[in-house]
C-alpha cells in the first residue's frame, strides 16, 4: 500500500530525475525514511553492487581511491551490467590488459598498498576481472 502523502507517479518522476531523498522528503513533507520505504514499495531502489569479487581485500582508507582500486571497481561495475563512462572503462581495460600481457597480477596489503607481481598458478586476479568483463560485454 502506498502512502497517501506520497504520490507514486510524482515520486517516480523525482527519483528518475535524480532528486536527493532529502529534497523529495521536503516536497512531500515526510521523513527521508518514508521516501526510502515508498521507493522500495514501487520498485525504484537502485540495485546494490558488490565489488568483493574484484576487491577481495579489506582496503585501507588511504588506498581506496588508488588507480588499481578504481580500475577494479570500474571493471566490477561493467561486469555487473552497470554503465561506466567510456574513458573510465578504457583506462581500466588498458591497465588490466597491460598487466595480463606482461604476465603480471595484482596483490594488496594495507602496509604497502597495491603491488604488481608475477602471476602464479592458474587463477590470476586480473585475468578473472578481464574474463568477467569480456563475458558481460562480449568485447
């Protein structure tokens, strides 16, 4: 049942226009939580993405926006069907393909950050990321 205070059609229009929930709450004179609940009821909530397969490490705050973390996050978004600006995708693909072509993989430790290392074994982290993107996009 939809709240009598929130018009579902107007809510849909505002959410699709990218209006912040705080602004929508003020418009309808309800709480932000009320807006969130109404958005869930009409099926407009954004699908939450998990990047755990691409970033399986616990990343220290100072490394969260590093080049490798950003590239892996963008590759994860593409593999999960989310649109990423072409220049960001190209940057991530070029980075991953360079590593793969050179027989390198990526590893992480909170002390040193991301490090490139020789790929060993059958499962390469960077190769997994490239395969997931190739599969998702048929590149």
